[in-house]
C-alpha cells in the first residue's frame, strides 16, 4: 500500500507541477507529500524530481518512471472499474493540448459532452501554436493539424484537412483572379511566418506533382504574421490572398465573404491527428477521448 501511495503521489506531483498543488488536490499537508516522494526516491535509489524554490522538474529517471507509474495506475483503475457496479469506466485526469485556432473551434466545444458522458474524469486543455513536447510536459494527448514530423510518438488520423487559396471578392476584383500558381508572384500573399506546421510553404499540385511555394521565392507580400487568425481577418479585409485550412474558412466561403481560387491545383489533404506518447498500454481515458473526437469529425455535417 505504501508503494502504491508513493507512486500515486509522484504521478500527482508531476501532473500538478508542485508539491503544494498536489497536496491541496489530495487534501494533505505539503510536508506529507514531500515525505512520500523522499521515501520513493530512497527506495529506488535515484532522484526523480529536481526541486527548487521556484520550480519542479523531472530528472531523466523521473520521466521514464512517470510513464510506468501512469500506465500501472491506469491499469489498476480500469481493473477496479471493470468489476464495479457501473462496469468499465474511465477515471482520473486527462491533459490535452491542441493548436490555438483549431482548438477553440473544434476541440474545446467537444469537451462538455465528453465530460457529461464520463463523470469520473476531469480534463485540462492547453491551447498553443507552439509544438508542445507532450512527453516532457506530461500531456496525455495532442491534437495536431498538418504533416507530422518523424518522431517516437504514436498518431492516429482523425480527419482530412483540406487547404485552400482564398481571397475576398473585393481583392479579386481589384487585383484579378490568379489562374496558375506561378501568378502568385504578382499578388499580395498573406504569409504565415515562423510557424513550424507550414515552413514548407503553400502547396499546389502542378503537372501531377506536389509543389511547395516558399515565401522567399514566389509566395510573398507586404504582410506576414505568426497568427493564422490574423491572416484570416486580413484576408476578409481584402488585403490579399491567404492559404488556409477548410475548417477555418468554410463558413466564409458559404456566405460569399471569401472565394477560393486555384482549385484545379489544390494539394491533396493532409491530416488532423491525435498524437500520444508511445506506450504498451493506452489509458482508457485517452482511448475514449480519441474516439469521441473521431465520432464527431467523421460526420460530414460536422464541418458545414
């Protein structure tokens, strides 16, 4: 029992980021939580946490042990739930991260219904346009849009992500409609800068091959921004052409506020993915979350 309590305390401290926050969550004194961690480190003979007055971080040994603890605790919770009166239930805390724009529109709105179905779960949602290191920062799952870099993470595709070249009717009336990607050189292009997901540039299928037009070559303009929502707003204002995902501009296209161009050269869709750390056992709470997203995204009416 002492070993289990030590492991639970270690996992809680890692999730909360401090001894004080973990102690408050469990309703004990911070000193009690500290003694459990000290006893665990003494028993294992390794340092799991580096504690200073300002922050707490995992050692390499702590990072490796945390994954094992989380897996074992999840298996124990599922084993207990499988024989409880309510049958198999997900319990615990789920930490999710997603890109800010996509997360606001297509992740956050699905959280309430998910929690309504799973009353024993709590959830934290982090929205950020930086590529979060989900292993180092202790996230259970990330939702990512676009091409995935090679990594040790596991991913599953949730939906296709179509990308379109769009502009306002006012801009096209003033500057003309491009008929070929090569004509983008004479257009004002609203470029996403310093964003890892689009560093390869705007993509089109030209003569049967996928071609990326980089900002420093043929896709350029007077304006660029690190925030895709700002580019979207500028595009609606008639300041130029933008290369955006369909999930972001579909409503504007339907209302006529934006028009798509170069559709004959549209690149094949990339993907919307759920990404999680490699593990022999995926916790039930993560599996249920992924299926929740997949069920909604699979409905054609969802994206309209």
